[in-house]
């Protein structure tokens, strides 16, 4: 092999190079160095004892074996003499001479590689020189020292700036040099080879990536270079990516994985691997390492930015160890484990896992007892973890947090939270309010929380947080009070009336641009306060809430909403409409009446009924329309009846049932949506009738109530029935009676039908419906007192019960 290389180099002209780059000629092999059988320079020369002729050992032994196989006598290939003996002896002198010749030529070849690898040389020469170096190194590992001493390593590294073929060959050559040689690895590490190899990892050529990762794999066997590889920007990220890339060839992916395994020797690399999704080294050290190493790994978890998958894996594998560290009394353990648990608890799905691992007792100890509680910053961390866990799941509801079997919603712990909230800074207070918010958000826990807040007299304190300057504290307090409002509505109304500052804060939140979580919570909170609290309504009016409500409702109708606010728009809009509806409850008050008329609320609620599909918007629009319609007869301008002309016979003339031109058929006067809140003039009847088929029974009941105002004295009941009939309301009312979804719906539908059946024509039409008859009979037998009384009257109208029957007598009559 090497004699061929010599011949190749020997035949090249040196005239193409400057004198300073001229290559030395190779020394031709002597004829005695060549095996007569192979024609190549011998590596293990032996001499036939009988003839004194020298051959390559393997070649002459193969020749003798061939003679034996062919049953021919063994001869000397050069003399053809038959041999009596096949004895061979090593030709030490020739072998030494050959080795000396090799040494002289190896030095020449290394020296010649320097000019061939010069930046100005042809790429073919560069590749030839690198192949020659690889060949020399594979033949004699000691030649690597000469390569290093000739200064070829920096030159080879510099060739990583060339084209693809040269780069691949340079990477390959550096790897061959580094194999099993720590000194060469160190020399390579002192150059930019690591950085250049990492750069090659990101190139498109698959072969180049394979050579680069092979070099890094070899270099990573040195601890010093492990640090250097890890410190190279993007190295670990690219290697991790190669291990999981479907487009990477299997060999490169495996070598990348092996490289990463070597890089684990350096703890700093373990952190980088975790940051890039390779968590196994960190988890292994956390679970199996000594205490000091566990602390370090926990600090990595606390500091690095983990994705959701990483947080989940670490919580599944390491939560028990971290909680064990949290319960330790060793210095630094609790702090670092708390911070690590804070990082993991930000993933909602980890909440139940951490609770199951037993995180609650040590967390509560750190919050409420001496020790860590003396360090505010760590107390804040503990409060943050508890808040994250409590708000992510409800598994805490049945978990005992002490030896007495108390839970988080036990009076002792709720009182402790309230006490700590009122005696701590805003940062910790915000987190503790979030804990209370999580407890109050639980359907099972909220009643206990409400009870304990009342027993502690802490509601006023919680309301005062609405004045907080810190955004997180303000937002959390609004959300908490919103959760409490369905159970403490009147208490909250009383508390908010103590001072208008907090009420004003809530009103201002409604007027902010866009829609966000605190705005939706503020709207929901105010909507849940008792609508009949007149003093609160006046306080809201004085805070200017009406103009804000109208502006925001119109904004939402026009779609003027910030992107990303989608999930809060529905609750916010429902809250706004509910708050506005409270101004229809006391229309005898001139101020409330002016609000309703000046802003044409009747038309607005009619429009909302038609254009907004939210259940609460439709329900409260129907309620508001009912409230206003109840006042329509009072506000309607009924003209003086005209004087009767004629004689005595006019006394027997039946008055006309048709209203005069321009008068409302129901209220017999001049009506409008704006001034008298007439449902007919507002065009509200048809939208209300459409709501009768809604799936939500509360909406249907509110709709029935609103429609009932048209057939209730002092309105003209007969004309009102005609209006409902023309709008197609009677069939859905009968269907509601037949469905009997709630007792309230049955009572209200029977009430309407009784009014309808007062008309003989209507009674005759409905009499043929067996379903209506059976439904009325069912109401007569099984309904509440009011439903049974109304069903009896209806059955009398249908002649199903004699008129002289008195099953249900009016109160005071027998």
C-alpha cells in the first residue's frame, strides 16, 4: 500500500509550486524491500533457509499452501529449487532497513502535506494530503505526534472553511488524529475546531453532518472538551435535535446520542440538555445523586424555561424527591425545592400530581409557622405554589393537611389565610388571595369559605383590596369577590355602600377599552348584587355607570373588541345587560324613569333579545321588558271617550272592541317604545315569542312573564290575547304546558291559557286538543295550589267541569 503512495507522490511534478512550497521527493524503495511474489514493500520479511531468498511472510506461506493443495512439491519461487524443508527465518536486517526507509518517507510525506494543505492549493491536493495523513496515522499511531509537531492541526482546522468535500475530509482527518490520543484531543481543543464542527452540524449535506458528529463524539471523550463543546453556542441544541430528527440518518442520530451521553460528564451540560428537552440526565441525578447534586439539579429546574412536556415529565419523576427536600431541615434544601416546585406547579395538569405526592402539609407549614415564614421572599414562593396547585385542580378538597384531618377549607386554615392576607405585603397578599380564589371556585368548598369569611368578619377587608395599586392584587380581588357574590350578594352590596371608592373602581373597570378577565369579573360581580337594592342602584347611577354600560353594550354589538378577548366577551356582555336591567325595577323613581326613557331602554332590550344569543342576555332582556311593560298602562295616554249621540236606544248598543285609530290595542292609548315602554310598539312581541322555544327554562319563564303583561289587568285582556294569537304565541304556550319541565313554567303557562280560554272562540278552537285537556287535568290533579286553581278555571272554560263546581274557592269564601 505505502509503496503505491510513494510512487504516486514521486511521480508528481514540483514545478507548480513556489520554491518555499516545494515538496521533497520521496525515496524510492530498494529492490530488496520488494516481495518477489507481490511486488510490494514487505512489512514482515522472511528468508527461506535452503535458498536464502526473502519474501513477505504471508505471501510465501500462501505459496507453499497452494503447492500442497495442488499436490506439488514446494519450491523456491525465484530459483525453482525443490525444497526439502519449509523452514523460514525472519529477516531482521531487511525489516529494520524497511522501517528506517518508512520513517524517512513518513517524515517527508508529513512535510509535504504542509504546502499541499495551504489555502492556495488545489482542493485535489488538499484531499490527497489529508488521505495520506489518515493512512500514516492508521499504520503508525506514533506518527500523530509528528503531525502535531509539524503544526498540521491548525492547518486542518482552517480547511473547515473550504468547500464541502474538503470540509468533510478535514473533519475525518481530525477524527482519525484524535482517536485514542488525549494529547491530540487537547491540541484540537485549543483551536476553533469545536466551533467549526458545530457549525458543520447545521449544514444541509448529510455526509458533512455525519463527519462532524463523529469528530465531536471522539472529542467528547475528554472532560475538558466536554465543557468546551457544551459552551459552544447551539451545540447541545443541535445534537438533541439530531437524536429526534426523522430526516437524520440512523448512524448520525446514534452518534449524536452517544456524544450527548459523553457530555453528561459536565453538570453545566446537563442544564443545557434540560433546557433543550433532554431531561433524562437531570432526572437521573435528581433521583440518584448525592444531596449536593440534588440541590444543584433542583436549582436547574427552578431556573430554566421548561415547556409543558418537560414540566410534566419532571413532576412525574421528581416530585417525591422535591417534596422530600421541602420537608428537610438542611440549609438551602427547602428554598431550592420550593422554587423548583413553583416552576412545575405552573402547569395545571401537575397540580393533582403534586397534591397526591403530599405537597400541601409542608407548604402550609411554611406559610403559617416559624422558620421560612420569617423570610418574606420564600413565603411568597410558598404562597405561589399553593395558589398554582389549588387553582389547577380540586383534588385538595378531600386531602387532610394535618393530623387532625383538617382540609384547606377548614375554619382554622381559612382564618389563617385571612389573617395572613391582612398582615402581609402586596406581593404575598396577591398570591394568598389567589389561594382563596381557588378555594372559592370549588362548588364543594365555596360554602365553607363563605361561612368562614363571615365568621371572621373579613369581607370588608377583602373589599378594600379593590383600591390596591398593584394590578395582580386588584385583579385577584375582583375575581374573588365575583366568586363570592352569588352567596354573599347582600353582604357585598352593604360593604360596597360603606364607601364609593371601591364601587367606583368596579365601574371604571367596566369602562376600560377591550375586554379582559378583571372586566368580566367586575361585570359579573355587579350583576350578582341584589337588583332590588335601591340604594345600591342609586350609588351606581351616581358613579356614572349607565353611560358606561350603554357605550360598552353598543361597542360589543358593533364588534369593537380587542383580539384575544373572546372567552371574556360573553360573561362581560351578560354582566353589562344584567346591571342595566336593574334600572328598570323602580320606574316610579323619576331618575330611573328618565334613564329608561332618555336612553330608549325598551328598544335596546328588544334589540338585544333579537341580536345576542347569550342565555343571560336574553333572560335579563326579557325581565327588563317585563318590568317596563308593567308600567305601560300607567304611562299610556288614553283619550277622553267621545260624547254619545242618539236616543235612549244607544244604551243597548254593544261597544266596539276595536281601538280607535292610532291607539294601542292593548293599552287603549297612545303608546311608544320610548315613552310608555309598550311591547307592541317596540316590536318586542315576536322576539319574545321566539324565545318560548328556548332550551333554558329560566329564559322561557322570563319570556312568559313578559308576555303575560299584555293580558293582565288593567290592560284589555281580550285584545291582548288577540295580539298574542296573531304573533303565534298560543301553540308554544300549550307545548310548554304539555312538556311540564318545571312547576313554574306550568303555573305561568296555565295562567296564560286561562286568560286565552275566556274567549269562547279560543275555547272552541282549543277544546279539540286532547293533549291540552290532559295537561290541564294533570295540572288540576298534581300542580301547586295556584296551578290547580288556574287549571280548574281553564277546564270550566272548556266545559270539562261544571261552572257551579267550587273545588278551589277564593280565600275567605267556602
